[in-house]
């Protein structure tokens, strides 16, 4: 029986990289599904699935002179979800707490 040659370095690196990408994708999918299930249980049981964060919103309007004019709104509470990932169209509260200023470019 002839000996099978060992795969070269490029083939081994490609297999390792593919395995790493599949592991990261699988772990991300499992984390999202777990977060979704926990969020849905909290919604069904009314265990505080939503939160509120005060957000500072402003508009950035470019002028013909090349400068930008800023128009600030009053601070307002924004609904968020107490979860790791966004659900039902709401951003996570941990993200809004870290990014309370929201800019709209005109």
C-alpha cells in the first residue's frame, strides 16, 4: 500500500481557516438564538424586556460655504431592548447607553 503524502501548508491553513470561520459563525448563531429565546420569554412573562435611554438627537446640515450647521433637538427617551442583540426593531440598551448622541446627516 503506497504512503499518502501529507497535505502541504496551504491546504492545512485553508482547512484551519475554514474550521475557525465555521466555529465563529456557529457560536454567533447559537448566541443569537439563545438571546432571542430569552427575550421572547421575557416578553411573554412581562419581565421587563424593554428599557428606556435618554437620547440627544441633532441634525447636521451642510452649508454652501462648506461649513456644517447643527440643529439640536431636546433630549428625549428612546425605547430599547434589554438584550444582547437588536430585536423587534429596537436597539439594545447597552448600545444606546454607550451612544446617546444620534446624528442625522441632511
